[in-house]
C-alpha cells in the first residue's frame, strides 16, 4: 500500500532529475550526486522533523519551503519575461551563473531535499530510532540511485536538439514538486492559496466599504451590491488562485516564445541566413515543450487539490433531542464512542429550527463540542482526515490540536459539560449560536448543507 | 579532394526487367554546364531523377556534392533535395492560386523560413519585378519559366537540374531563359545539368553527353 502511495512521488522525482540533467547538460555528474544526496537528506530530515516537532509544525515547515519554491518560480518567470521584453537588459551574468557547478549542485540538492521530504510525509508511523533511520536512509538512497541512473539513461536517449531554458527547467521542477505535494492534503498549496485570495478579497471589500462609508453613498445604487457580492463568493478565491497558480508558467512560456533570434545580418547568402533562423525558431519551439508540460502538471496539481483522492471521515448527523430541562445529553459510549478520536456529527431540531454540531476527542485527550460551521464561510460543514478537519467550503485544514479554539475558519466552539452520563449541551445556546453564525455567514439566505 | 560535384560509378536503375540506365560512370566538375541529350526512353530523365535525389539507384555508387546518396536515409535525402538541388521542369508545376512571389516563398518555406524581400529580389533578378503579384495563369510561358528559375535558385543550390526547361517555349523565350541561366551561373557558380532534345539549347552548355537505351554513347565538349 505504501509502495503504491509512493509511486507518484517517485515518478515526480524521476521527472525532476530528468529535467535537471537536461537543464545542466555539462554537469551530469554533479546533478546525479547532489540529487541522490538531497533526496536521502530530504527523506531522513523530514522523517525526523515530523517526529521531533509536535503538532503540525513539521508540515508547516515543509509547506513553507514548497511555498518558497513557488515564489522563486514567480521571481524567475518575472525576470525571464523582463529580460525578453525590457530593452538593454543584460542577462549574461544570469547565464554564466546557471552554467556554474555551484548553481547546478544547489538547485539539484534543494529539489532533491524537497522531493525527499514530500515522500517522507507518506511514510507510516515509525519510531525515530537509529535503526529505523539507518534503514530509511539506505532504502531511500538505493531508490534514489536507481531512479537517478534511470533518468540519466532516458536523458541520453532524448535528442540533443531538445533543449531546456533555465526558466523552463525551474517551472517544470516546481510543477512536479507541487504535483507531488498536492496529493498530501497537509502539503497542498493550491487550496490554501485560493482560500487566502478569497479572504483577502473579503477583507479588502469590507475595509474599503467601511473606509469609504459606501453603504450611505448617494452614487452607489442598490443593484451594484449584487456585483460587489460576487467578491464574497468562493469563485473569487478559485479564479484568483488559478491566476496566481498559472501566471508564472505562462510568463515562462511567453519568455521562451519571444526569445530573440540570433543576428544574421552579417550572412550574405539568403539561404544560409534563413537556415540559421529556421534552426533557431525550431530550437525555440522545442524549448516551449518543457514549460508546456509544466503547465499541464500545474493543472493536474490544481485538479488534485480541488478533487483530492482522500476519503474524509464525514458521518451522517445523528438526530438528537433535548430533555425536558432543555439539555441535549449525548452518552460517551452508546452506538458510537465519543472517545474514539473521530468526529461525530449530530443534528438537533426544535420548533422549526435546527443546529448541526459535532463532538470530537482531540489529540490531547480533550473533548470538544463545536458547530459544524465556522464564523466566516457558508456552513458546508467539516470532514476529518490525516490529523486535521477540513472546512468543505474554503478547503482550510484545521489541525486537530486547534479544534475547539474560536476564530478564523475554526469550527465555532460550544460550551458543554462533561458528566458521567455523557456530554451535556444547552439546547437553547446551541440553537442561538447556530442561528447567529449561519445568519452572519449567509445573510439568512442559505442554510448550508 | 575531388573537384567533381557528381561522381557516379556503375550507376544503374532498373524497373523490373527493364534497365532504364545501364552501368554509367560519369564525372561532372563543379561549376560545369552539362547538357544531356538522347531520344525518348534513352534514360535522360532517369539520370536526372537519380542525381537530384528523387529516385534511388538499383546498383552502383552515386556521390553528389560529397554526399553518398545511397547512404542517406529518407530524411537525409529530403534534406539533400531541399538544400542542395534546384529543379526546373518543362511543366512549371506552380501553385495556380498563389502569386509569383508566393510561389517563390513556398520554396523558402520548405527549405527554412519565408523571406518576402528575398523572394522579390530573386524575381527582380530574373526580370519579373513588375509581375510579383501576378498568378501563373496571368504570366506568359517564358515568364512562368523564369519564376521557376527564381524558385529553383532561391535556396542557393549547388546543383541546378533542368528537365527540358525550354520544351514549351518559343525561340525568343528560349534564348531569354538560356541567357538568364548563363548570367545566374556566372554569379552563383552553381553546376547545371540540363536534359534537352534541342541541339541549340544543348550548345549553351560546356559539355554534352548523349544517351541511347540507357548507355552513354558519346560525349562532346563545346568550344567557348
């Protein structure tokens, strides 16, 4: 099972080595050596990191590194398009830098470390004993060795006219890293990116309206609010995220497409001149292939993020009633076990009103009762997977350690008392909390799922 | 290194039982204008097709411009035709719905990339500067053949092959085309091999070979 889970990650790493070998054609031995070393360091390092650091800190560190790789791609793409479009821009130093062994070694090592770290996140729970570490190091080293030399063999079979520009190489490497990480929900970047965009638009509109006092403005007609309302939807986050996600690789494609052709004015014979131009145009077209593949991989990563191949634990809510004293009592152990660490959903109905909530035993053996809704999003509810709960509306992952704390996209906590016969919740408080929360997030129009 | 652009040894081409070209040893020095004469079915066009890379020999060896045509792959042969050979046929084989300049640019397109300015210059060199935008149907036979010459030389071939290029032309147009080829050869220094039935046309060359039933029967050097 683990081997099956590892296959896409290992294939991504194989692709990364293949592209780096073609990107640094004169530094093959450096690329092979540093990629193997980087991969092993990444696997062992992330294994230690995830076991030494508590909570989700390890995942946050790896996600931050992936985010920096994506930002680096943004920088490279902007530099690439600027060097094509800007007049008098000299990129000679950049070309010289790319051809140094230091650059080849560092880019390859970092790529290997990131790929190794992502692979490590799929490994099952093991103690970080010296024995386990040594075993992990040797297995990952052997795998890396085999894959790196397989990539070298494949690379040697690819035609020499198939070249890769430095920006194309970076875009493909980052695309493969993000594709690999997007299958692990705690390392995924696209959904958090969409969420950030959505929240930014939401906050910006709020701030703007407040600062301009627009609701009272004589020139803002009421129908305009329909359009302003679009900025509060989930779609703004998705399309904004798509824009940020795809722009760098599209910029790289534009930069390659508009690469300057060689100067042929000094060649007297027209046919020779045209032959040189045709060869340069053909080379340029071939250099577009890798960024185009990167574009497809970015699409696959975004798809994987939007439709994750992860089954969330999302039980059907159990209908509960209140006692004559207005309390909802849920026994600790009945048909369900409240202390099994799984999220248990309940539905309470009273006088035409209803409230959805869940009970969950957190990692620190602390019980928490929360609404199946947060104070920001539409109440689409939460699912549980891989040490987190996820808000179905905005795809925010909330580590189990923080469930029960108010704020942000966390589920709204409900006060309760834990007694011998079970969990006691005040029915009126629950209904009021649900009504207030849902009214503020949907303006009373939608009730969520 | 040999100065011959064409070297054949025992060059043979058979179609089933019919031997269109019997073992032929031929050497053509670089820059020479060779005329090939003979009756219909004597093997003239077969020789042209072999030298131009349009057909493969059944036996023997064939080197053109240093390249062993028998050793070339299909792609290599296509590249050889594209870059090293220009061909002028009796029928002009132009695209009827393209203008003169576009017909020339089409040859550039298949060679590398089109360059309209260069195509215009080529047509001006053959005296058709005023006919650039005319389609083949709007040109006389002589003008059409001059477009073909511009198209054949646009990619600076080492070898220009003419398969009865003046066969459809009147005397005046024939002389005009021949003079043009002479001028261009002097400027570009390419080698010409021209198949003809016309003794007067053959006389424009440096040397004439006579084929009969696939065999080289006679060779004649023209006095300058």
